[in-house]
C-alpha cells in the first residue's frame, strides 16, 4: 500500500482543462512500480529473474473532474490475487474528498518467453492487503464490428511509444481510444480498457469504433497477429 500527493501539470490536461486518462495512468503506473519496489521487487531485479508485471485490464470512474493544477492524493493497494491475476486498486482524493477510483488487473510474465507465470514464481513478498474496496466493474468484451478494414484507422507503433518491456506502453492505448472514439470529448465519466495482445515496434493496429450511449466502444486489431490487441469502452458525463 502506498500514498502519493501529486499536482496536475498543464501538460497533463486536454483542451477542456481536465486531466487526460493517459496522464493519470502514468502517475498510476509509477506509483505501482514504487509500491512493488518497496518489497524488494525492483524492475531490474525482476528482469534478472526473467519476469515482469504486465497490465491486462484497466478501469476508472471519475466522481468529479480533475483539472489543471489540482493537488490530489493517490492511494494504491495490491488488494487481492485471483488465480494468476493481481488486482490492484486505486483511490483518488482532492481535499480529502474522493474524486475517482480505478481498478487494474496485472499478471506476472516471463520476459523472454512472453508467457504468464503463477504468483508463487515471484521471489518477493507480495501478500494482498484485502481492503474493503468495491472497485470498478471492468470491461468484459466489446461488440465492435471489425470485419471491414476500410472502416478502420491505422496506427503504426513507433519507438517513441515503447516501454522497457519492448511493447506499446499501456498509457498510449488510452490516447488511441480518445483519438479514435468518434465522439465529442467531454468530461470523462468512465474509461475501461482491456489489453488483449502485445503490439511491438513496426506493428500496425487497425482501430475501429462504434457509438455508444454518451460515448464510444473502440478496439484495435494487430495486422501482424490478426487478433485484437485492445478493447475499450469510453463514456462521458451526460450533458443537460
């Protein structure tokens, strides 16, 4: 469990002055890394053991907009383990009042074989805290029609979007969702993303979207594998 206070910077927000989901995900990622490192499981030591944590599902609910120069406190907790999945929760506060909540699912992977490992393979203490947190209901599947490539927008993965695990960083997917949602961007209510396959440098992702109530459903198909590499559901706060 770890808490951190941050100040939202001008480069963290979009044109409406509210924080981008991708920017908040970067703070979340860094806080999770620090929390895990506190057990001794630094990224360097885990790589030496041929293992890394990889996020597979993400969901966030905004209770209030988070704006430029807001000072917020983030609490993250490795809350429970379900099979091979580590469930990490996040709570966000401003002035002591909740403004958002997020749930993420992570798996332990072999770096060289790109295969999931059992939690017991981790050579560091990572006992779940078991706090009474309801969490965010994560996305199951989307029903976006991907049968017509002509209806998609291509995105090519470049070096600048990669992370240390050699694949497209999870925060970039959030920007892709917003870039291709085909809707007027308003105050975000809920954003849920499933990371269903790796995208490597040079891969081309065909991105499809369909309108949904107060938002959009978006998914991407990796041309190299022919499979979905992400699926997402984005909803904005209803306007009067």
